[in-house]
């Protein structure tokens, strides 16, 4: 299964924006799509102007490879919404990359944390960790989420 830490806004038909601070999965299987070969050891981020009947979806995205697999240790993910056109991302307190939203992101967004199964990394019908692992090994742990407001 996968975990995501992201911001979103339903918006209007023309203005549906999303910022994915990180997306990843815990374990890959033989069923995982080949393009996702590294998603068990990745920090992947997006700035997405979401598609709708009014507009086509466009995005800026980047990724980096942390030193260990996602499930092997705790990571601290950071995000600084510097401006409507500049989004900075951090891993364990270190700057890793900047995204430029495809349109100016100038609206309030809702903070989301999700655990989900993806169709490109399906859970095997038998023998999966979902079916066989302990509750501790099937649990995503979040120590805390902090939000700061920058003031002059």
C-alpha cells in the first residue's frame, strides 16, 4: 500500500490544484507496474493543476532516492510554500528540490494524509503483507504534522 502527504482544493472547474509533498509505497510485488520500480525507495512530489471537463491536467513533478527503503526508517518530509509559483521540498531537514506549479497556486489548500492501494501496485490476492504481516508491520506511523505560518 502507499502513503501520501499532500494538499488539495476542490476549487472550481478551472481551478483544482494539488500539491503532493510525498507519495510512495511500502512494498513492491511482481504485480507492480514496471514504471514504479523505485516507488518503495522514493520521495516523489507533484504540483498539479488537476484535469476537469474545463481544463487539461498539467503538472510539475520531481523525485529523489533516499538512503533506505521507505519502510526501513522514519523520514521527516518538509515543504515550504514560498510563493504562488515556487514550492520547496525537504527531506530530513535538507533541501532536495523546487517545483514550479503549472499555474499560480494562490488559494488555500486542505492538508491531507492518506493510506491507499494503487491500481499500479495492486495487493496480491494471497501471501501479501496485508494478509500475513503483524498489525505493527501493516501500520503506517506518523509521529506528528507541524504547520507554521511565516511572518515578517
